C-alpha cells in the first residue's frame, strides 16, 4: 500500500519544486540560527552525563524571538522590508484561501490526488513565485534572515517538527533530491520521517476498525480496506497539511509586518523631541504622583562624587544602573533627569559639562548593566524652565526586557532590581523571570501609554 517517493514524480513540476526550494532556504536558516545561538554543555564527567543547552552571546542578542531580532536589530532598510513583506503577504493570502478550498475536495485515485496538487500549483504560479522570490530576497540579505518565516512564535514546536528534513546546511544551494523530498513534505504527500500519506491514511482507517465494536479478531485477516476510501482520507490529510503550510506562512508574514509597524512607531516616539518635550511638560503638571512608568531626578549623584572615595563613586554608579534596570525588570519606562522633587525643570548643565555627563551615563549603563541586548536609549531634550529659558534634560528610555536584567558591581556581586509601587526592590533572578515568561522580546510598548497620557484631556 505504501507509495514510494518515486510515485510522486507526476506532481513534481517547476512550480511545485519552487515550494521545496524556498522551504530549503527557510530550513537552512533555522538550522544555522540554532547552531549560532545555542551550545551544548556536558554536565558532569561520566559518559552518561546529561547535556544542557545554553545561549551563546549571539543567542542572547537574538533572544526568544527571531522576528523581533531581525526587524529591530538587523534589517538595514525597514521600509524595503515592509514593501517586500506586504507583496509576499498578498500572494500568500491568495494561496491560503485557494488551498482552503482545495482542502474540501477529495480524490478517488492517488494519481488524481497528484494531478489536483499539480494543477493547483500551476494555476497559482504567480503567487508561488512571489513567495519564492521573497525568500531568495531575504537570503540575499543574510542566510539567517529566512528563519523569520519559521519561528516558534508562529509555528510552535509540533508544526515546525512536521516540516523539517535534515540535510547538509553548509551547502549554499540545495540538492535536487532534497528539493524533491521537501516538496513532498510541503504538499502533504510524505511526513518528515518519509512516511507516505497513503500509508498513514490506511493505518488510521485500520486503527478505527480495530477500535470499533464490530472488530472480529478471528476474521481480521479477511478485512480489506477499499482503496478509494484510503485515497479519500489521504487526499484530505494532504490537502489540509498543504493549506496549513500557507496559513502559517501567512501568519509569519503578518507577524513580521506587526513588528515593522511597532518598530516604526517606537522609532518615531523615541526620536521625537517634540513628543518628549510634551511629555515632560504634561508629567510635571499632573497632580498624580510618579507612576511606575516614569521617575524624576534632579541630578545623578555619580556626577558629583569626584572628590569622594572610590567606594562612594561606585555606589553612585550602581544606584543609577539599578534605577534603569528596575524599569527594565518591570514594564519599561523613562528616567527624566533634570527635574526637581517639586517638579521644576533645572536641567543637567550645558557645554562640555553636558557632554561629559551624557557620556558618563552611557558608559555606566554599558559597564554595570548585565544584559545581552541594548535596552536603553538616551535623549537630550530641550525644555523651558519656569522662567522660559531653554534647559537640557536627560531622558533615559528603558525597554521592557523579556529576560532578567542584572546589575553588577565589578566584584562578582549581582542584584536584580524591580520598580514597584513601594519603590525599587531587589529580588532574585527567578522572581524577575517568572512574570516575563510570556514576553517574547524586548519592547517599548509602554510608549503607547505615554502617548495616551500626553494627549488625554
């Protein structure tokens, strides 16, 4: 009953083979990403000692979300990415809708099943080619880039596992036999283990018969499953897996565009001096006390400890690093430096003093904050003081980190501060990590709240 891979030759045409080839680039990117982001470490000395996986430095940069990493860290031309992804999404949406209609049909013969799949591909050659060219475009930017179409965030581990096939990922181009096998997997004709869909359909029907009340063990050898019944079930299984592939590709493209829009929005907010001026003015005028998303500081102690002992200077540096990290370990937020407790704008200096203080603040965060990615943005914002004079404040914009952010003193001691209603609290790494398990990537989503705050009447 089980058909061999050779029996699927009738469905292998230039258009269907493009599906296998584009999936090769996607899988290769996923395999390369895994090799670059994780390392296996043996626990213990014995031969049977367990192996655990840890992130490499690059893995810490990527985090748990390849889409976010590419959009926010790697893509050099975000507008071009949006254009290319939008075109691919339009094509894949058509493929998804058409493949859903196909999944409702049934074949009576296996040759008919193959013909239906081939006719589908040839009828949608333009859309398949658009997706194919999009994957090649991503690959031309970086061999890791196509992995954004095959992430746990969208596919989940089971559906990713259903579409994998091991090959030599060091090759720059796929081999013909590998393309054929991947094409069969995408079309739903074989699974990732190479088991033909006819065999799986026959097994499922046989299992149903075995578990039914009408099963007679003495006459089991006489049971014959009609071929047309097997083919009908096989066609349903194949068509549904085929349709699911386009659905998940569609969802991947949508997620990429969502992150592109988020990147553009956050970039505009973070770099918009007018927005930050409006925010500072609104924040100092509000009757509410400082909330969890922002904190005013007249100055930073570390800027004024030049003649004090080194230990005092170190404590001041750590205090600033902990203030910033506490926001990252909560929900993100901003430190506004240059505003007194009475909410009067006094600024942080000018000329060379201003330059030195800004550099000092940036260096302290880089030195004492332990995290694998950049989560701080420093902005100089000119805002009028009470007399209307232009005054420079420092706004430290802190991302909501998806993993615990530590602060070290340079002597091997770490703290994990969190900003809470009662102020800054130092907790264990696990206490920071547990509430963040659902966060897939570092983000500045809190900026939307600040925007609403600025514009509310």
